[in-house]
C-alpha cells in the first residue's frame, strides 16, 4: 500500500503577501488588504488596513515575527473584513441625532 503524505508546508510564506519598505515601515500587500509593520517605541506594531481604509491593531512584537504573523494570517484569508452593517447603523444614529436636535429647536 502506498501512503500519500499530505503535509502542510512548514514555511508559511506562501507568497500571499508582497512586502515593500515605505517611509521606514514594512507594507505587505495581500488580496484582502494591507499589513503594515511600524515602529512602536522599542518594539513594532502590526496593523491591517482593509479595502475601505479601516485600520486595526493586530499585534505587537519584533518586526520579523510580525511579518510571519501577517503572512500566516493572509494565507488563511484573515483578518476577516469588518461588517458593513456598521455603516447602516451609523446612518440610523445620525438620523436619530438629527431628529432629536430638530425637536430641541421647536
């Protein structure tokens, strides 16, 4: 019997992230957004910018470790996009605020 060994590659750098240096910050372009590793005091911080320009702090640590984290996340399609429902919620809150403001003037 021939047994096929299907191992996951140990190297997580699948080419899912293309790294460039911009203004002293490592920027990694992935299919679903951009990872940025920037200096934060003596350490570095990893941020993710989605297609809408919304950013999130993901992790802090050494620059090399954060690049690996970003590559692993990109290989899994993470981080997940933010829910677009928040835009509708923001609009509803604005309408409620405006209705309250208009009622105060009368």
